[in-house]
């Protein structure tokens, strides 16, 4: 059995870049940053930043691009994916791990003190079929048929 699932919360470090493959598949790439407190040798705590590359695919990527801007806080759920290549200059093998985003939640405002987006707190699930209804509240959809009355 192999389990590959990652959940991260962070802020976008830059506006996302939307590109298309030769076959027309939309690819949205962005990075998020988060920090945690780490104790230094002097016993003082300091924030240490962590950066994660995120990739979204298909109609989902096109739908989400307008809502993702530098500084926006998001929750990302997805699979880790390793890319491997040979460095053209050195000839050595290189690799990079990124998160292939499957679900996204728009969280806080772009900056503290700014008015929150009308989509704050909205849960956004990637619909691999490319449905135009890719922005929705997953909780309502998931449990709609389970109500006993």
C-alpha cells in the first residue's frame, strides 16, 4: 500500500503563472510559504520559513487563477510529485518535489486589515472531469443525501 497525501496552509509568495501544454492542458504554478518557530543555539526562538511549489491542472487551474494573488492565504491538499532531470551544465541528475494540488481552500484576506474576499472560507475541490462547477462547498455536496429526514 502506498499513501501519498499532503495538506499545507500558507501564503502565496508570488502571483501564479498560467501556461498551457502543447495539447492545451492548463497548468497553474505558484509557491506558498509557511513558517514555524525554531529554537536557536542561544535558546531564542526565531521563525524559519518553508517554501512549497504547487501545481494545478486543467479547468481547475483556469478557474482558480483570478482568486490566487501574492499574499493570499490558502489551504492546499494534494499529492507529492518528484520531477527528475539532468542538469545541462554539469550533467548531474537533479530533482525537485512539488505538490500536485487536488483541493484548495481560500482562507484569509490578501493582507491583514484588508477586506476579505467574498470567497474566503470557500472549499474548492478539483474536478478531474473538468466540470464548470468546480467551485463549491464540498461539505454540502458530500452529505446532501445522508440526511435522514
